[in-house]
C-alpha cells in the first residue's frame, strides 16, 4: 500500500487535484466584500485581516490596487490607516503570501450624528408636519425615528420621510397645551436624540387661499371683483372658519388698501380708474387669535374697466348691496372725483379774474 501511494501515477493525481481545488488569484479579486466597517474622518482606523495568523505576512489592497493611503501594518496583519480622509474609503482586501484572500471589507468614513434643528408646521387642526436640519454633516447613511406626544399622553409615531427629512402626525391632540417631538438619528458611528417642544395652536398657519380671481366689472371704472377658494388642506367645517385679508394698490404705489372678509367674493369700490392694480389674499383661523396668517397668494395684476368707444356709455344700475358681503376697509388714500373738482376750480379762477380787472379799472379811473 505505501508503495502504491508513492508511485508516480498516484503522486501526479494527488498534485493535480490539489492544484485544481486551489482558488486562483483572479477569482479572489472578483469576490465581493464580506461587510462594511465605519470609521471617523481624521482619526486612525484599524482594519483586521480576519483569518490571518500572528507573524504571517499579509498584503493589503485597496480597490484591487496595492497603492494605499498613509498606513502601517501590525504584526498580526491588521492595517492601520493614519489620519484618514475621504480618499481612504473603498474596498480593502488582505491576502497571504501565496495570494489567497483572507478577508475583505468596505470602509465608509464620516462623523457620528449631532443634534438636529427641528421646526414644525400646522396647516390645519388635524395635521402636524415636523422637519429637521442636521447640525453635523456626517457623510454617512442615516435612519430616523420620530415620535410626538402631548403633555400627559403617550408617545405617538410620527411617520418619517427619510428623503425629505420630515415626519407627519395626523389627528394630533390639538388642544393639549404643549407637545414634545423626539427624533433619533442613527448611523454607523452612533446615534443622537433631539427633543423639541411646541404649542400647536400658536403654530397653526393655513395654506394660502387657492384659485384667486380678480377681474373688472363692466361699466364701472373704479371697481374690481375678487374671489377665491379656501385652501384645499383646510377642513370645510363650520367649527373651523377662516377670515381673509385682501390687499390691493395701483402698480407703483407704496401704499396698500385693505379689506377683511369671511366670505368670497368681495368688491373693491375705490380702485384708481385707468391704472393697473396689484391684488393679493391671505387667510387665518378666525377663532384662534394666536394662530398665524398664511402666506400671501401669488400677486395678480388687473386694470379696472375702461371705455373703449367715443360714444358715451349708458350708466347701468349698480348691483344690490346684498349681493356682496359688507367689508371693513382701511385705506391709505382715497382718490376724489376729478371732473367736479376741475369745474369748481375753473369757476373760482373766472370770478377772481373779474374782481382783479374791476379793481384795476377803478384805480385807473380815480387817478385820472
């Protein structure tokens, strides 16, 4: 039996099988990394050669290249990267002296999370949206967990949108005085929790009015018709009325005139004839005096009706006051009727001229 194993044929077969079962260097280099390791930028990072034995020399490669950033290799084969920067990131592999892959790992560098800057918006009584901004740029993928609770109540999940870095809570306990939001950011180097405290009734801010329309009223050179819809995000319910603020001015003027109304439409009755006007509308919760005004609707430009023919138009009857809501208006100026003013001025000048002429003639006659 020993003679059979030592025969040239058996030795050849054994050598062939051992060679064919040995992985090639090309196969090793195409293997995927076994995991991800995270390290802090600017610090020393140690990568262990997982299967290496003490005092057995190993060779490290970065992205299949032998060129490595500033480093040293310890006696157990670990690679120590010194004062790392972004160029040190990548796929690291260590091999023994015969080219066998011992270990591979992907290195990601960054910073642990820091405290977040949190803000919340309340577009209506049934929805709270909170967003946050990182105080530290970590350069690492992160996960967020967010919860909200009112004083004396349990924590409720806030549905997170990782891409936009915000979360939403529906049907919050709106009338609880103070709410607390808790957001935890986690990445490969650690986690950080930030708390924010808010009064929802003070953050209530409707979205701007929608479908705002401004148009002329035919036959009236000083009137404009303004209509709008409540924001679609606001519940159409008698318990949540809105008050609307309309402002308008001739284009180029520094001063706004204002109207407040709880219904649409309204009629502007003191527009400046022949001039282009700017008009905007905004909204606020009518019941909650601590709430905020919405943003202004987009600026609209419109000119009151003008006569485009040489014939004198027939005066049409004015619409009944009951057709439109009564509004309180605060104006910075009120244009007067120019025709009546000009006629009075002409009459005054004529009388003054007659008096002057009579006086002069009388003096000439007396002197003579």
